[in-house]
């Protein structure tokens, strides 16, 4: 198991060009989406929304506002990972999440005390950070079954949200993640040594 995980971590890289002749199976897509769904989040609030973009014209429009990066249109599946904006204790979504988990009564006031005083901008940043946890798990899950991915922040967010036609009062797009199969060989993995990154206190 440990070796399998390490192998997946070494396999994963930011794939810039995908093989358009090799589609992913629906089972593999579901496996990747499940990895996102099952990911941890603060208070278990599951701020993510996964938009699987399959419309060709929509992909091309997104590519045009994403520096014309080819992975947008060559990937087998393009997933825009959104975050929920309405995450104050009084919002219906948050209240339904607390009811779903049958949390003890003291936890919602604790959540409110921490979350509600924050500005909308800070709240959006916090909510967006949660979906990166899901994105990381999805990319590692994909790598474990030989599927490539590429986390993308290089795009005009306002333009992408407009192209997608999402309710921007409810959702914001944190990142795009195309999935599929590489065309080119994986470049060498460059990472700092563990001794440079870890401090024992």
C-alpha cells in the first residue's frame, strides 16, 4: 500500500498536453470524483462543487481566457472545481450540513462565533482553500490508476464563471483540473530534499 501511494505521487505531474484519442471511462471519472467527495474539509462542510465540462464550445471559450493552454481542450475530462460562497451560520446550506451530521448543539454557535464576523472576501478565501484538499486527492487518485492531470489557476476567473453560466452568488471557481492521458514523456521530478523542508521542534 505504501509503495502504491508513493508510485502514484511520482507518476503525477502537471500534464500540459493530453492524448485526444484516449478517452477516460465513466468508471474512472466516478472514481476520481468520489476521491473529491470523500475528502476532508473544515467542520466537514464540503464546500466543493464539481463541474464536469463536456461541451466543446464551452471548452474552447474557456481555453481562450486561459492563455490558450492546450490541456483545456485536449483533456478527456475538464473539471472546474467550485467553492460555495454562502457559508455563514445562517445560510441554509450550512444549517442543512449541521443537521445532516447531527452535530452537538454547541458546535453551530462555535462555528458562528468563528465564521460570521469574517468579511465576505476572507470567507471566500477560506472556502476556496477547502476545495484544494479535494483537488489534491482527486489528482492523486487519478495518478493511482494511471490517469494524468494538471491543476490550473492560470485563467480569467470572472470570464470562466460567465462562460459556464454558474450562479456567482452561490459559487466561485477555484481552479480547473483537466484529466486524461499524457502525450509526452513525464519530465524529471524536481523536489527539495526532505531535510530542507522538515523542522523538528
